[in-house]
C-alpha cells in the first residue's frame, strides 16, 4: 500500500477576516475495491487521475480545527470541498470500508480568503510474508508452527493499522481465495520477489516471519529433502531480499535462530548487516520450545501478547510498536517464564538491531 498526499496551494486575493476553503480528491489503486487487504490511496488536488488510479466515491472526509469540525462525502469523481473555514491549522482524515486504515493529513493550513489544496507527504508501506510448516513432505514435524503462523498473520497483518500487503504460506496448502500459498522453497522465493516488485521506495519495509524447522544457518521449507537438500540458507535468503529497496526485519521462531546474525562457528553472518533486523526465538546454540499447556510455541506466544493491546509499546502513547520494543517485551516475558533462564529447556530470544530496529512494524 502506498499512501501519497499530493499537494500545492492556489493563491487568490487575500481579504482579511474572510474564511478559507480546502479542496481535494481521493483516489484508490484500480482493482483495490475487490481486494480489501491491499490498497494504494492518493489524496490529490490534480485534475487528471494518475495512471493506475480511480476515484474513490462516497468516502468520509473529516476536517477538524480549533473551532471547526465537519464531515463530507466524496462525490462520484472522488472530489471533496470544505468551505467557510476560519483561518487556522486543520487535520483531514479519510475513511472508507475499502480501506484497512485511516488516511490522515495533519497541519493543513487554511488562510483567509484562500483555497488550500491538500499538502503532500509520502510514507512507506509494509510487506508481510508469514510462513508456517508443522509437517514436512518427508514426515518431519514442527509442533504448532501452522497455528503460530496463522495467529501471527492475523495479528501482524490483518489487524495491523499500518498500510501493508501480506502473503501467508502454510505446508503444502493452496487456497488463493483465502490468500494461502504452499510453503515450498520456490513459493517463498516468489513471495519475496513479489514484494520487491511491489515496493516503491526506500521507505517501504519487509517483514518475514518463519515458524518451522530451523537449523544452524538455514531454514527448511516444506519440500526440503534429507538433512541439507533444498534448504534455504541464511546467505541464500539474504541474496533474495537484498534487492528490496527498504529495510528488512526477519522473525524466526525456530531453533538456532541467532545463528543468522551471531554464529561464532559458521560464517558469513548474512543478516548481521546494518539494513537488517533479526528477531529470533533462540540463540545460535539453543533449541526453541513448545508449551503443551498453552498449545503454542513459547516465543510466538509472547510475540502475540506483545502485539495484543499494545503491550510491547514501551514508548507510549504513540500506538506503534517497533522490532526493538517487541524484543524487549519478549525478552522480559521469557526471562520470567524460564525462571531467569535457569531451567534446563530455557532459551533466550536473539536480536540484531542494525540501523532499523526502531522501524514501526505494527500500529494498533
């Protein structure tokens, strides 16, 4: 999803004391009305629609200022207009059932006797790839991996108020109507390539979550064969994602997750680079665990708890959670769960922050 507010100002004759007005237009990426999980939105003042966009009719547009509150509906061409506005600073918010999120523009300045066209901003969008494999084609199992991935996809993507696109890959399942694809190596690579294709700026970000069998420096897709056949190594995945224009956050709920950025035995450390953030269930030499009472993988349980009601939002009141905040929350909860990491099966979450650990990945 790309949110772009394009702008300029038309200046007329200023008459002191006269009210001003705000005009604009709301557009949506063509075809987005059929797919409510991924929308591109433009708030523009242009007369000619940009390529690939169409008007969004009957969207609710709200304007709020110190002395004024009003709402309008866009017309069939997506236009809106607010007149009779006292000079001052306003916030414009757009809502529509086709939008997963509110489109907001703050600090819109209205001058006496002038027409203001909505100013412009550009912000990146998230691309979420969630992978869960609990039963492999060779009979290997990974307890709770599919349930974990489904829960993470539902929370991290579907309930995320950030603009984003998402893909869910599970075992060998394909249900395009529900957005589910097989977790085969070729499909995982295709999902990454699609994210690179759809990304439009360095402000975009990619989040990959994996639950399944993970070994030192590699993950096993559903169609992995034997110990090393058809696996995805850290170097290989890094070669796939390095074409993404923005930063990348990798979340691994699997054993030896820390080996992807902090392995003293095998090198290169593919994800120990400034543009990558790694959040893993266990250190490079530890095995991740599953709680049979909870029916959930321990790491993912606390990850979901951190996202629930903003528990991991340690820098309130922004309503946003970063990867570093999520790690701090998970670490503390796992510290208590494993009795200060003294229990025999305990494992500590792994983290490599890079330069972008403070990138917001979830808004509630």
